[in-house]
C-alpha cells in the first residue's frame, strides 16, 4: 500500500515537472526566435537614413530674371523683368569639414522662357553651413557655390558688345526643412552669372528663385 501511495506521488510530481520543463523549452525557443528576429528589426529601424547620410540631392527651382547688380538683389532694390528660368540640379556631398561645413559638387540644367528662350548649363563647387541654433525646430542650411556657366547663345537680356556665353557662376542658397523630414526642404536661391567685374566679359545677370530640394 505504501509503495502504491509513493508511486502515485511520484507520478503526480512527474506530471508537474514535465510541463514545467516543456514551458521552459518553449520560453527558450521563443527567446531564441526573438534573437533571430532582432537583427531584422534593427535593419528595418536603420532603413531610414540620418540627415548626415543623405549625400545626394535633387533641387528644382524657378526664378525671375534681373539685370541689376548682385548688391541691388541682396538689398531688395533690384528691378525684375518678364523673363524666367526653371532649373534642375543634381548635387553630391563629397566631404565633411568638421561639424559645421559640408562640401558638394553640383550640375545644373536651366531653361529660360519669357523674353529669353535659351538653355543654360552650370557646374560648381558648393560649401554648405549646416549648424544653426534653431535646427531642432527648423533645420536650416546656408550654401555658397562657385563655378562656371554656359549659355547656348548670348542671352538676349545680357547682350552687349563683347558679351560672352561663358561666364563665372555664383550660387547663394538657404534651405529650410522639418527635423522629422530632413530629406525634403524648401529652397531660396540667388542664381548669378558674372563677368567677374569685366575680367571675363561685360555682361552679367541674376535670378532670384524658390523651389524644393530632395535629399537621398
């Protein structure tokens, strides 16, 4: 009788031990499965690039033409005419100069319309300042670019004796983006063709434009 009672207790204990061990195995199996899935989740989480990883950018902007000097443009005293330009630009950030400055190269294709109908090709190097105290609320950058500009013919509104199709090119740009969507930015640009104070040619022009930039 004692042996039967002891056997019954042993069987009951085994019934409790086996499910417990089975639950432990399930728990370990779930944990291992989670471990296998974690890298995928990390990879998904890292799918969105940080702002500093967005090396390329496409910029599309349109602007109005003025024959006034660059000084008149920045002092808001320029007079504009019925001539416009649309520009598509592709840029690439190739170097990071400390925490504040990024160096880029950019190529542009521009189409003039209104009083002018020529095409324009521009190539330039750009230095961009990226740190402003309010960037946590409105991500802001300021850029200056220097390069060359080539018009497919002497622009009508630049035409004068010894005018040149090829001129120096200057760019000034401000961008504004939401910190939650740094890949999209509003852009304001001054698009300046210059004879370099007459050293290259006597003609010059400015376009003040607005547009959008997409970084990727």
